[in-house]
C-alpha cells in the first residue's frame, strides 16, 4: 500500500525552477485490471504515442501479470501495482498533473469513488469512466462534467454490443444514431461486370473478398480482383424523419387495456370471442331469428340462465350444450384476468422454457456483461434468442429472464443442453464468455453438431483469434465465422474520450473494425487547411460529414470534394484504429516521454526496488 510520502519524496528531485522551465505536457492515467485496461493502454501508447501510467489494483488477477510487463515491452508505460485507487494512489500516479484519467474497473462503486476523488485532486482532468448501470452513469456524468474538463461515461459491453449483434445477424443492417439522423451500414455484392466501385449515395468504407479485405479504398484507383466475389460495405445517411403523429384515441385506450392483461390472456379472450361469434351465426341459421336475437340467446346460454330448448331441433339443443360449456370457459377467463391484473398469477420472474417450435433463433452462451448487453439488444430487436449458462447463480440471470428470454442451465458442450436449446434449428451460435478456451470449445462443439451453423466467438488474444479464424474458415469454408473481442471493440471509444473526442460506433469488417468518430479540426493537424478530397487518406481515414462553426447541430453529409476544412470545423470521419490514433495524436507526442522530467513521472517497480536498496525508508511505489 502506498502513501503520499512516496509522491512527495519523488517530487523533491527537481526544483521549482526546472518544472517551470520545462512545462511538460500532461500524461494519461488508466486504472483497471482486465482485458479492456490492457487494450486501452496499448492503444494510447502505440497508436496515440502518449505516456501512460497504469494503476493495477490486483496484479495477480485477470490481466494483472500482462499489465505489469507492459512497461518493459511497450515504450513509455509506467505501472503502479497493488493499491486500490484511493487518494494516495491517484496522487502517486500523477493525476494532479494528468490530462486524462480512465477508470475501467468492473465495480461501479469503486469507479464512482475513484472518479469523485480524482475530480477533487485535479478539477480539469478529462474523465473516461466505465459504468455498467446506465442510470448511475447518467447521474455521474451530470455531476462531474465540466466545460473545460469533459466526462465520458460508457459501458464496454454496451459499446461493443451493436458490432457483436451485426456479426450474428448479417441480414440486419447496423444502424448508428448520429446528429440529425441515422447512418446505416449496408453491404452489397459487386456485379461481376463492374470495373470500379459503384456510384451513389452510399460511401464505400470497405471492400471484402473471400480471402481478404480493403478498408477505406480509394474509389479512383481501386480495381476489382478478377474471378472473385466482392462485397462492398457502404455507409448511408438518413435525415431525421418528421415526428410521427400521435396514436388515435381508440388506439390509446386499447394500449391502456393491454397494459393490464398479459398477452396469453389477450389471445385467449380473442379466441373465445371468435367462438361466441360463431355460435351466434349458427343460432341465427338454425332458429331463423335475427342476429340480435341470436346473440341474446347465445348470451343466455353462456350464462346458464335456464332457457332450455324444449321442442327445438336436435341441432339447436346440441348447440345450447356447447354454448353452456363455452360459458364455463369464459368464467374461467374472467377470473384469470382479475388475478392477472393484480399480479397474482403473472410468472414474470419464473424460468422461461424453450418452446418446442423454437427455430431460426440465436443460441448465446455466457451472460456476463457482454452477453447480457447482446441479449438486451436482440430482445429490443424482437429477435428470438436462447441463453445457455452454466452457473445457476449468475449475476445477470434474473435480468435476462425478466426480458422473457428462455435460459438453459448446464454445460453447452453436452448433448442434452444442445437439444434443450434447439441448437439444431438455430440461425447462429454466439460464445461470449470471458474465457477464450471455453468459447473455442463451444464453437467447435456446435460445428461438430452442425457444420453449417454460423458462429461468433469472443477472443481476446489477437494472434490466437487470427489462428482460430483461419482454421475454422479452412475447415468450414461455406459457413460464416466471426471472432470478436469486446475490449478490441470498446477500447477506441475510451481512448478517444481521453483525447477529448467521441467515437460514435465501431463497424466490424471481417477481422478488423472501422470507427465512426466526431473530430474537431485543430490548427496544424492532418485536416486543417485541406479540402475534403485532399484530407482523404486511403486505408486510414475519410471525412464523410462537415459542420462549420456557427451552423447549428446539423452536419452536411454530402460535402463537395473542394470544400475547405477550417480550424474549429466539426467533422465526422470513418477511420481505422491506427488512422484515428494518428489523426488524434498530439503534435508533440513522439518526444513526450523523453521531455517529461523525472520529478513528475511516477516510479516504476524497478525504480522502487532500486530506491529501497539505497534508502533506509522503504519505498511504496509498487507492491507487485
């Protein structure tokens, strides 16, 4: 455990005059212990070329060992291990002088406490917070956000969920909410006779073949390969439609009534109403009375009001008996409606069984943060999904069941569980646990049972993911295979927030992703002083919308190629991870680590050990 004395001692190496002369740029601080932390730190150091201080509360758990080794492998990365993110630890990490702080712990309470402490230490530090609870996240953002120190709150799982869902549903276009409308990611197969990218409103952002893909191709120079199927991925913008008219009064009344009765009882009531109508028509035909009198007779029979059909034809007497039994059913329905309305028999919290007729659904394994976010998105889209979970006490099990999603408890790789989940009739299998080995086993098992089933698996290690992807594609060339990493999809959004920018969405393209981001043009950057056409960097970034200052909130999604980009213009770009890193990189980034004086850099574990050997006072810079 560290205390403030360690920070004070380290700060005594440089005098006030040295600090005043150098005025170094602030560094970045990341607090976390998991895969997202490792990915975020790597992006900041390698793509954005920032000096990063990592606080690892549990160095022996999750990705702690990998994080401890980063300062030896990835350049300007300092690691402080073994302390919770309290005031002493955050001061030791240099939050007082930092430009940005990301807190990506998996505990909302710990994130909240650390964020409040950091804001009190440095009122101008930019904050990027990982919060699972959306309600808590909104309140934290309102509390901590400042004009000169923005606060970004997001959930890694919620950020990655749209890309994961689009990987499992290729027929469902990814829809991205942007200012003044929406963007849709559309995929079209290129005609074999085509000699160039198709013209039209869609902006080509990727070209995919069976073997490889090209991100952000240059329409002027790209030539389609011969004899291969080519898919063009485009971005299409839709203006915000006018506000729809409110529902009619009758529709509003019916919606209120439906709110008090479950869907099953609504179906039962509709069925019995149809039977009453049929009985009325038959009575009319048999007795020769008018429809009104026929309905009256049917209602008397339904209520068993004592109107025997003496002297009537046999058909009429049989009809009266059928009508009486129907009346008994209606009495039961009335009782069920009353009990359902007061909540006495509505089984909201009970387990939902998988229907025998379930088909064309998605089988999802694992309901951690990522799995639960995907389930919620699929439920909102009204796509059928069956969850398989091995832990009957899983944290999110009740939330998933509350959405009406059936859950099968057990090991996915058992035949009984596969049959219970109706895996033989599934449209796709998603393995989204946080264990790479378990996800791979699940996918291999699913492919053994159904070689043609599309699969989406969550893998962290990039090299391992590419090896698995290649092996599965070679073994099953005609089946769709996608591997995704939640941290890979979510890390760019947190990195951009630390740089004061906003990533609107991650767009998957086979094994890679493209980022839709909102950027402000700054003096001396890669965009200032160039036209839209000149600013285009094939394979790195492309400007797709422009909003000059003083033009309100609406972007121009069809800017002329000659339109000049001025300082303070707001632009929306589609970029690769490396391209966005280069675009947002600060001008003094390459020399930042060398220019920062030792007095303001937290000590590495190795430095702490050296100081411990040469000083009688024990160092607290690292407890790793």
